[in-house]
C-alpha cells in the first residue's frame, strides 16, 4: 500500500512498510524512512507507484479550472473527495484526488483551508478583492521591471525624480520605486547614492551630502517666513565710544566689537560690545520660536544657514558706520599691571566706527609690529593696548589651568580657513594664536566668564560650559565637557565659570544668556524675579538638551563638508604627492589641508613625524582617501602640527583641535567659539 500525505505544509508520497496503531512507517522515493500519523494521510492507493502518482497529480492540478472549481464548490465546507466527485463527474481516481488537493492548496484566495483535506470556498467579495490585488501586483511588477531597466541604462524614471531624497534618506521600502532602485543598484554592483548620481537624480556628491543633512534637519526648507523685524527700546543711551570689530572678510553676523578709553585718573576702560538682539526678541515670540527651532547657525565652507532671518541679523549686526543696540561690558584696567579694577554691564547704543578684517591686517599686525610700534593700520593704539591686556589674561588663565592639573595650551598649531567661489575652493592656513585672534579670543573668554559670574552672583540661572572631572581615567577623567545651568569651572580654559554669551546672533544659548544678563544688569539682586528663566526652570533644561543635539549634528555636518572640500582641493590642485604629519599610530593629517586619514600598515613612527604620501585615489561620495607611504621625511616631531592627546576635546574659545572618529575614518575640525573658521562666518 502507498500513501499520499501532508507533512509540514508539503505533500508527499511513499510506500508503507508497516503500521503500528495510528502511525505508519513510510519509505519515500529517496529511500528515507519517516513516521506518518494516520490523521495526516489523505489517500491510500495501490497503483500507480508513488512517484508516478505525484507527477500525474501535478499535471492534473495545473489543468484545474479554479474559477469553475470555485463555482462548483458552493458556500459550505467540503472535503476534497466530495468536490472531486462533482468536478470530475465520477469518484476521483487517486491521481485525480491528489491533483485536486494540490490545486485547492495552491489557491488560497479561492479556497480557505479548514482542516486536513477540508476546505471552504472564499466569499465572492473577498475573492474579487484578492484577484484585484494580485493583478495590481502584477502591474506593479511590470512597472518596477521597467524602472530597473531605465535605471540600468542611466536614466532616472520620471516618477522617481521628485522623491530621490526620500528614497535615499528615509525610504518606504515597500514602494516599487525603492525596490527598483535597490534591484538596479544590486545588478550594477553599486550603491543607491552612486546610482542616483549616475542617473542625475542627485547632481553631485556635494548635493548628496547637503541633501542628507537638509532632509533630516531642515525638512521644510531653510527659508524664513515673512515677519516684522522687532525694534530695540527707544530710550537706550548712546555710548560715547568709537567701537571696532575684528572678523574674517566673509563675516556677516558681527557679534562683537571693542572700544578703548583713557580715563582722567590714568586708568583705561575697555568696552566689549556684544550685539543685543535680546533687547528686541522676547521669549516665545515668533522670531524666538524660529531661533529655538534651529538653535544655531549652521556653517559649511562657502555657505551657511543662519539661525535668524537676514533682516533680523542686519538690524542687530555691528556693522561699520551704524549705531547698534549692544550689551556692553566695560572693564576698567590699571595699565601698570593690567589688572581689572572694576566691571560694569549695561545695554546701550554703540557707534561702530570700523569693521576690521583679518585678510587686511594679518600681514601687518603681528607680535613684532605690536612690540616695536612699526607699521600703520587702523586702531593701531587700541590694538596695541588690547594685545597687552590679552597677554595678561592668557597668562592668568594658564596659571589657573595648571592649578587644575592641566598642561599649558598649545599655541603652535595651525587653523585652516575655507573659501569657496563657483565651486573652486581655497584653503588658507593661519597659525593659531596670531595677535588678532588672541585679542578676540581672550576678551571673549573674559566676557563669558565675567557674565557667568554676574549670573551666579545675582542668583539667576544661565547656560554654562563646564569642563572638569568626568568618568573614566586619564584624559577622560579630566576633559569631559558638558552644558549645565549653574556656574562650574571650565578647566580647559582656566576659568571658574564660562557662560556662552558673546554670539547671540548665531547661537541660541547666547541669546538665552543675554536675556538673563540684561535682567541682572537692570535689576541687580531682584533679577531672579524678572529674568525670563527661573532657577530649576524645566524649559531651560530642555533648551540645553536640544542645543546639545543640534550643535553636535551641525558640527558633524561641518566636518563632512570640510572633508569633502579637502578632497575636492586635491583634485582641483592635481595633487599626486603630499606631506602629512603623524597624529598617533596610523592616523595622519595632511600638511596643506586639514584632512585626516588612516594609513593601514604604517610602520611605527614617532608622533608628530612628517611623512610623504603618494595619493592613489579618493572618493567624494564616501569621503575616503587611499594613499601609499613613500618616505618618512622628518623623524622629529613637527612643532606646528604636533598633536597633544590631553587636549583632545572641546576647550571653547581657545579653539583646541578636536579629532573625532566617524564611520571608520577620522575627521579633523577646528572649533572656535570666539572666532570660528572662515567657513563658519
């Protein structure tokens, strides 16, 4: 005897070797023996042999007219043998019965399985809906196949053009467009982004990197709604100073300016004047909501996405020839030792006489000319005085920094400014710690520290940058940076407290702190009653959290774009060989541009050693560079490019270099709270 049975959703045939109770010992055609329960046996037959029956059954199943079979079945539950008698017009032969079972089982939209060998015809409405769905899938499969062929031919299907970014950055993987893109990329042995570049769905690698960032962080676009520009109070006093700013040539958000006055008693009063949008923008007004949504200006080489609308920036930037609302910090100094006698904070209108630019002054204002008094340039006397005070401030910070157990800051490194025009990039090296940079950085640190103390003394919360003991050991224990709402030391800068307050046009934390500082300046000890944010204010905590997330994402994007432009520079300048400096182990940085790479298999070389590389290839999509070591050109550490692991981290205005690892590669950036790189201006 032979049996036709069901096992694990599959139908099989075999010869019965023995029977024990409700179970059979069955031998399959392959020779394998299996135990089959009686309830799983659908047919018992003597002829034909098992394999012949199964082949005949498959042929019969293929010939079954499912539509007619469905009509014959009626609406009641039935067994396959009963239906077979009606369908074939006679008691079905073993092969016919088995073929009918296979047909019923293979047509779940026509027949619902109710048990072993038992079925029920689907209701007509359900059947027609299922048939429509199948037909739709067939048509979609045809469309998808056509899309695949178009993509493989280098043409972007018309229906995919409006949704390219959606497909790349946040796809619905069930759509035929996504499936077609993935199929075509797989068949061409490429990636989806490269496929979109090849078909002109994305214009260039630059647009790919930009598009990914904008899609995630600016899904509604980077424009601003039309809003009236708020005005500062009309009763502000006008300062009797002639202030000047120091910025890169591309800077438009001019946050800070300086003034110098010689008082009758022989002291000197230095004014640090910060743009004051906080005098006009109020918490929770429409412009504040925009600024809080963005949290910061986004910088990239050759472009930026501002935190505030251009009209608002234009109204409050400290532009040459205007009298601007400002929050001023005046420090009275004793020129004998440049000690601070007193400080005063007030809101006022400040006349801006000049906007000095690094590009015009860097060559003539240096340590030598400041010491000798040589050369002619605007605000020469004021800059000389500010330089002397900046040196005093720096020395004081270094003493405090060493008291925290840290080494002095490294001032012998280089920064890089990026300039992009018509997709041509210039990358300009500038030595860190140049006099103009130091003047701005030291005075900004002084202002942020002084105003942080003012907030603390008045009992008003603010947003502080704190750098102190963290978790772990060694560097991690010393250099953890976090944002807090109470005064705390910033060990890396060597100050007792540090509240970001000097860039309210481009950082939301600074705008928040400006509101709090204005309350302290106007109300003193009663400031906690009128300040917008009260102690332990939940809104302030949420701002800190949101700012941290946004600022980190924006910095990651800036690193990506700087890395992209470094690679573009290599091609633009047709660089075949280049020098690099060893940062640590197999991590190198090119000398001419701030591009950091890993060089696998690099022999052990001293940190800071200079090497010569042969550029093999680079990729602007995944931002990778492949190079070969030619020679170790300099065994001794390079002074200007030496990497200090202890300072690997954020030290605010001091602009200490960060080296961060991402996606298996290392990207280098320069961060500066007081004077960001030109790409950030």
